[in-house]
């Protein structure tokens, strides 16, 4: 054996009872489980530690972080061995030059402007290959899967226009989604309170989901509202899944704003009804109450039409800015989930231009300060919205189809602590301190269940033959170190993390190992060809890892 982990309490990711065992690792895989009398080239004494499958972050925004930061302790130190990227309908592939420029500006508040990243990729396959070759060909810190971002696809074909697509444009969008899935994407995401994704009708989304279903992928929507009309927005997505036969994964599933306090049981009833009817649905959430997004995202969708440049021009025009203010403060804009904005609940967490860094940590005192910041920081400002409810958070995480997702935005001077703390916070606060979940159940939420959603045949469980993506943590001390005041503090109680049997974290410290690679969609057996010819991919085999 390359490694023997001796005397661990194994929580195997299935949710079943934990048990004490030795685990042998050889050539990147779990080779033996039980009482192992022989030693290995290296031995870890795991007495008092829990051995679990590596955690899967089902909602990550590390699309550029994995390329720029070989350390990436933000996730590695939490025990995360796989992140799912391409979230909320906006990422960097597939794209042409025009689309890429708009997307980089639109989500600078998530990932920074990207001036320190070489954008030498345009297709999904090229982006995944870039992850594999990152940092001088060594790879990246953790594994990564990718969702085709529907908003980026729409921008590629229609630009940032609020109109229905023509039949030819519909066919082109379907083709781009299919090509992304053939390149290895695991599904498709949407951001339906973000432009241009929000401009899509239900019929348009159904056409794209039909393509996703043919490839055995899943649809991951940030749906149309987490505020006013949130339950109707969830119901729309469940109906879409039922209509198209597409597997559904509800992104950062929660219910926010005053009108949704205590309404999680109504959401869970919708889920249970859909599951009973045979709908394939899962969800993820983070164990915190505030949300996090860009300040520009709160504005009404019509103000974004034409792209970031057009939005800046509207903000600079007094009368038009007045209309935006009315939509925000009186009507409740679609970008703010149909709820009139409560400015004191909006806290600046990061700016792209350092000249505006003094705003970080402050609450906005009204429209004029928000407008000045939007214009000065050129839409690059990130904010926390303190609009969540603890009772909803706890109820949703108990559900049998729940998984963990950090929604971690790493950019900004004072990011949301979920980026550095989601997984140890589940284990330390909600398992040990509150008992909301059992330890074994929580581990399943963070490993086995998300791996099943991703249809990964050899990850997510501690089983012989499975990849040795593993985490060892101390159930007595594991805790998030990140707080709202010190959000980049690393967690405690996670001394070892392995990817493919290699130590990413050893003795609580980040090693220089870069074992992360792209994890690509597992094709369906007997899968048919995708709709529409593509000379770019004709005759090419599908990539599997």
C-alpha cells in the first residue's frame, strides 16, 4: 500500500452507521478496508478522527480562482475535493470575444476582472483542458466539474437583448449546450434573476433542458425569485423538470426576505410532491442566512438590456436612473426578487477598484450612494444581503435530497464567510453543537449524495476501488474559522485531505500538491447523437475522467 489510514471512524458517505476500520490506499484508489495487519509506505494514525469521502461543493464560483491560485486553501482546507463551476448561468465558456468581454464585466464582482488570467479558451472543452494544464501543467488544487451557463449561451447567440430567439437562434443555443455537454459538462445552469438569462421564457428553457436530458445531465437553476413569489418560482422549475424529463438541482435553495419567514415547510411539501410523482430533483444550500451577489444584480432586468456598457449609460442618465430607483425602492425589481430594496440590509463586501475599498464593511444608506458606487466601480461591487431566516436554513438542510453548496464568492476584501467555512460549519455547528443532522447523515449530504447527482461512478463513497478523494476530520473540534469580521480565516479540525491518494492537506497545512483535474460527464449507455451537426466535434470521442 502507498498509504494505510489506521483506526479511523469511517463515515462512508452512504448515510449508514459509521464503523472503525483501517483503509489502504494504492495508486490513487481505495485498495482495502478492514483490519489491515500490514503497513504501507506511509501510515496515518487516525484514532479519534472521522474518515469521509472528499466533500463536493455543489455550487462554487472558483472558475478563475482555480486558474490564478495554486494554493486555493479556501476550499482545500475545508475538505473539498471537487467543486461544480459554471453556476448561475454566467461563466466564461462557451464564448466568443464579444461575449467574453461582456461576461467578464458582468461578473467581475464574483471573480474579479480577470486581468491576471490568460483567457486562451473559448469552448467548454478548452476551459476544462485549461484546468488540467493549470500552473505550468501541474493541474489545480481540487477537482472541478462544469455546468454550461445558459445566460452566457444566450449572450453568445442573441447578445444582451430582451427578446425571444428566432428559430435559428434557438437551434444555435441548443447546439452550444450540446457541444458543452459533449465536451464534458455535467449539465446546464441558469441565473433567472441575472441578465441575460432572465430574458428566457419557460419554453426557451424547456428546449435547452430537453438537450440536457438527452445527455443525462442536470439543470441547475438560480430560479426567478427567492423573495416575492419564491414558491411559484420553485414550482415553475419543478414543472419544467416534469415536462422535459430533465433532472433538476435547485441552486442555493432557500426562502428569503420578510415575506418568507418560516415558509420552508411549504417548499419542502412541493419537493415531496414532485419526488412522489417521480421527478428527479435535488438541491443545495449553504448554512448561513445572508446572501451574496453583485450590487448591479439588484437592478431591474430592463436596465441591463444591451449589456454592461448600456447599464452604465443608463445609470449615468439622471431620468433613467430615477426609473431604476423607482423599480428598486417602490416596485421591487426582478433583480431584487420582487421585493423593494431595504438599503440597510445591503452590506458592501468587496470592490474591484481599490479606490472604493473604503466602502467595504459599510451598509448602504440609500440610492445615491449605491448609484455612485455602481458607476465608480463599474459594476464590480459585491454585497451581502442580510435577508435570510435561520429556521428556513435548518429545515431545508434536513431534507433527504439536500446537498451542500457554498456559493462561495472569493473575490473582494470581505467576502461572505461561507466561501471559507461552509463544510466545517455544517459539521461543527449544525452536527456537533445543534444536532440538526447526525454526523453520518451530514457526511452523506456533503459527499455521497452530490456524487450521485453528478453520476460519478467512483467517487463520493469510501469503497474499495473508488478514488481516494478523502478527508479526515476531528468531530470534537472541526469548526469554521471564517466569520463576518474575519472571513478568510481557515477552519480547524481538518488535519488531512487527499485527492487521488495524494495529500493536499497534511498535518493541517496545505502541501504543494496539485492533484485536481477536470471531472467530466459520464455518458449514458447507448446515448444518441446530439441535435444539429457540428463540424467542430464531428467524429471526436467523448472525454471521461
